[in-house]
């Protein structure tokens, strides 16, 4: 007669325990009351003791492993009792909760095992959700969507479900290309274009699309956020040749005369807005369970004020002329410094620009202004000796560093945007395209 | 302010009263403005009383065939007036039920004709009510005549369902113009009460929106029991006399004159968009006269929503009810599940009943879909044989590649009840295989659904 060794609730609030060290090994004789293992609870390290005399068998929880209270971690067999080999391979036998996902064939196999094992019953160690990658494989999908995905070779984990509770339904698959990774950037591709009857939350006239997070995107969001801080930043830097932008600015200011001036910052705002229209993946907000991809570009412009900073917003900056941006930026900055901004004037940005060029800063990293997913930090323009057409020549150069929220923007996505921005600044005429 | 609410619903029909209850459930202060009885056309002069009359008709035909079942009812006498009185009691009970629901949910009911005003206001008489969050327009629809061919509703010889529901006795003869759900149901009712019925439909087949096989089955059934069915017919002229109406009907290249005691107009409905202040509030209407709405059912005037018949077809109570719930949830800041307009069941309660959901076979062909039809006749269904309801069939249109249920059509006893299995299946994107895998009780009419699903897979058992 064998006795199961359970992970016991060693403190009133304990839900799981981590096996720190086994004091007895497989095959060791044990006596009632003897310490079998040290277990770390939510409060302290405690002893797990033997509840029967016999021989320790089938140790199923490795040292360092965390196990839910109530799980069988070993068996105490009577001396000489024949016990089946420790079902190590079968250790992570699914808990009853996930049994639903077993196919008919699987459950029949499991039942067969039970029938052939003499004693004791197979040990079931319940893997905790936190350590089990299985969590991500639970996808809610309609039977029709499953068939379509199977046929098209689409991994349902990568599809954002729009049905109740994030269930993947037919139209989610209709909007994804049948081959390849459906959530691959740009997200514009994931936006439904051919769907006949789309649910209204997405078409309520709001100037954005709310795309639910896919399983994989949820995992990225969760993990990165806990690893690097509330927002998982990464940074991309590029050096821009500002020679042609400088020429353009001089020409424009000459033409404007006393009707105002265009600053480099205005040009950068305009170019950023333009580049964002080409890279909607960067013009987005992270919203807990979904990413909001904006259809409009509103640029937040970091302005230093007496005891801090504020980011007034140039709305629809991609649609405005440089002269208009110049006037608006000047006016907003002035009112920001005088603390005369209305809340509507400093909220709702979809992306931000921070410029410390005037402080002779070569390069810096800016902190993302949530829920926005990106910000660019602009350094000062300096003359540098660079090689152009094989000749060393003096050129005005400027460094731009983009901070990206990795939950929204991946490396290549950010880099592609930055490349477009660089091209626009290096050839300002491109903005007219 | 006493006259201020979060939500004001103009119209207490199925869309309006359901919206009001849902809004109240979500904690919004709500008022319903209704100029007549709560429950609207549906409860008072539509769905509900006709179902009562149809059941009277059913009992009459059942008794006439009772001898075969070993029950003798030697002389079956019908009295439309008594059936009508009963149908009125049913309607009144339902309307009172709605009144009770309004009280239970603390919805304020304002009696009177409301007129919209800018600023989310509604004027009733000299009182003005203001909605803090939204005004829901749920003014519904009404029957319409065909004045251009002389058939204006005169309420004596040329009537609509509004009058038909209050007749004291069934007329000796009746021409019903329009063989959609309303025309079909009244043809069934009056025929059972002894009226000589001629059913006239302009389109090539009766029940023009249903699957062709359903239309054919009903045409056959009606003709067999002595209802004249003329489809593809044009009523060129109607001449109402004192006690009769003469119709000139052109069909199959020939014109014939039909003289009847009563003409029942059942050709379409008009929405109630007049004199409710739409233009003044900037609420626009479409070319077809419905209120223009976006995907969230908001009209062109922010804060004004339209639900039910005024918001566009299909003009069905259950579609309006769903819109009411959805808009109430939207206004309360919830994210309701999208309405699947391609999954609204359509039901005609004549005998045999006709119920459908999704695409017809013709629509599948037009869309060049690769489909396989599965059919099962009730004549092969044990339960149907037992009750003598062997007319009709279940037909399921299966997408060949994925097994999606593209459409389902049922003609037969209780079709209106059986269809919902397929509505649930389609809502959840079950394929024909999930439908078939669900064990159906034996013997039931619903088994025909599973058998039709099997037939679409080429492995029908009971046939």
C-alpha cells in the first residue's frame, strides 16, 4: 500500500510551493515525521514531512520546481512494494481543466495508461500557468475558423480574434493573408479592407482602428513590460545629413520675409508626420488589451517650461504647411511657457518630438509619453567632415534617436520608419510627393 | 430638472421598449415616448394578434381533419369575430406586460406624440424633455396602399392589416395583394374562416424573399387547399365599388377581372419619419426613406440614434429588439457584440410555417459560391408522420470547402421554432458537422435538421 506525498499548504495563504531541496532521495527509507524536503512557501522555507513509513518513490518535482498545493510530488511505498517506474515523462499530465482540449484519441490513450499501471495512479504534477507555455496555445476560435486556419496553414495564435471574448471568427481569417504571419508589420495590412459586415466598434466613425492583441502580442506586452519597466523602451539612432534641409529652410524663410519663420524643428515635425503616414505601425497607442492605430497624425512637441515640460500637440501635422506648423508651434510654445494651454491642446498626440538641439546636445534618448508608442529625440546640428561622392567635405549633420515601445513597435518597424524620416529630411522635396 | 433623462426613446415598439429596458438595466435614467399603446405595431396590430388568429385558423383546419385521427367533430363552425376578440385580449395582455416592464425597470412612459428638437430634446405637447446622453428614434412603420392604381386604403372595401385585425366577420371573398409574410399569413387565416382568398404577387413567386423551394412548397400547399395563387401578376387597376372591388390583373400575358368583397393591401410598409422633427435636428434619410445611420446606428445628427424599422431593413421586430439592446449598450459606454445582419432569422407563420436564415440557394449561385445543398423532407420524419405534419422539408446549404452553413430553409410544422438551432450554429460559426454531431432527440421534427446536415455531407441515414 503506497501513500501519495502531496504539496501541502504549509501556510494559510499558500497556493503553491517551490521545492528548495530534497532531503530524501528516490529509494530512501522514510519514517513518519521525517523531513522529506524543504519547501519555499509565500512566506518562508518550511519542511515537508513524511506522513507514512516506507520507501520514497517517484519523486516528481525537481528541486527548484514550483508546484501547486495539492499536487502529488512523490509516493511513499511499502518496503519491497513494486512500484511502476516514475512517470517522469508523463509528469506534466494535463490538469482536469485543460482536459477539454484533449482529442478523443488522446483521452483514450490516457485512459489506457491508467488501466495498465498497477499501483499507484500516475503522478500528476500540475504545471503552473506562469511557467507553462501551454497558456499561449489556448486559442478561442470558432469551428469554422479552425478549419479555415488549418486549410490555409495559419497559426491561430497569431490571429487577433474579434468575436466575443477575443474568439477568432471567420472574418478574422478573411482579413489575414492566407500565408505567412498574419500580424507581420505593417499593421495596416491587418486592417480589414474587404470585410463586408464589420462590427461597428471599428467603424463607429472614430478616426482609428482598435486591433485586439493577439496571443503572441499579449505575451510580448506582458513580458517586456515586466522586464524593462512599465514601458519597454528600445532606442534607434541615425545621423541625418541636413544640408538640403538647411538650404530649403533658408529659401523658404527668404520667401516668407517678415511673415514668419520656418525652424528646423518645424521641418522635423512635418517630416515626422509625413513619415508616420507611411508607417502607420508607429502612429499608435498601447491600450492594455489592444493597440490603437490612428488614422490621423497628431505630433506632440516637447516644450520646456519653468518647472518641467509639456507637449502641446500639432494636430494633423501631415496635412499642414510648413508655414502653418511654424506659426502654430510658435504660438503653442509661447502659451505653454505662459501656462495658457487648454487641456485639449496638450492631449491626444499620436507621436512626439523632443528637440534639445539648441542646448548643444549631440544625441539623447527621450522617454515615451504613454500611451504613445514612440518619440524621437533630436540632437544639435553640427558641421562634420563626411565623404560625399568620394570627396571629404563639410556637411551639417544631426542625430535623431527614436525611442520605441516594444509592445507596439518592433525593431525593424521602428528602423523602417526612421529610414523614411531620414530620407525626407535629406531630401525635403520628398514631402511633396 | 424633472424632464431630464440620460436616454429618451421615441416610440415604444419592440425596438424602443427593449432599448429602454436595457438602458435602465445599465443604470441610465430612461423615458419612452409613445403616442398609442406600448408594444407598437408588433404587440397591438402585428406579430402578436396575427399569431393568435393563425392559431384559431390552425385549430379549424385541425378539426376538419380530425376524423382521420379518430376524433370526430361533425360540424366545424368558425366565427372570425370571436377569434378576433381573443386576439385582442392577447394583444392587450402583451401591451400591459410591456407597461409592467416599464414600471419594473423604472422607465418613465410619456404618452403623446413626440417631436425631436435640436440639443437632444423631444417636445411632447407643451413639455420638453431633454436627453443627456442620447435620443433613440424608434418610430417604426405603417402599412401603405397603392393610390396610383386606385387602391388607396379606404378601410371598408380596401383595407390593410390594421383593419383586418378588427373585422367582426370574415368577408365572403378577399384578394390579398402582396404575398410576403403578411399576405401569406392573412391568406391562411381568412381561408380557414371560410373566405374565398385570391393571393396576388407581383414578383414571379410567392414569398419572394425566401428560397425558391420554399415558395414552391407553399404555392403547392395553398393551391391544394383552394387558395388562388397568382404570382408574377400586375394589378393594373383597382376600382372600389360600394360592396365590392374589381381588380384588373395581368398575368401570363392575359388580363383578367377579379371581383372581391374586400382587398387586403399587404405590399410593403412605409416608415414613420414624417412630422417628428428629423430635418430640424439634422437627421437625414436615405433615398429609400429610412433614417441614415452609421455602423453604431447613430444618425447624421450626433446623439440621435435610429433603431428598428426606421433604421432600415429587414423590418422585423427581432432585428429592432437587437438594435435597441445594442444602442443602449453603446450609449452606456459598453462594447456590444456587433449585430450580424446576415444572421437574422426570417419567419412566416402560415401553415406550413416557413423559416430561414442566411443565403437562399439563388443567392449562393449569384455569389458563385461553391455549395452543396442538403435536404430532408418531413415525410421521412417519424414525429412529423405521427402528427400528420409531413408537408415541407429542411434544406441546408453547405459551403463545400469548409462546411460553413451558408443558409438554412425550413418549411413545415414548427419551422419557426426549429430554425433557432441553425441561428445559434451560424452565430457561433459551427459547421454542418457540429450540427450533426449534436445528438438530436428522437423522435422530433428537429431530427430533420441533423439529417439535412448529413445529407449535405452525402451520408444521410433516414432516407
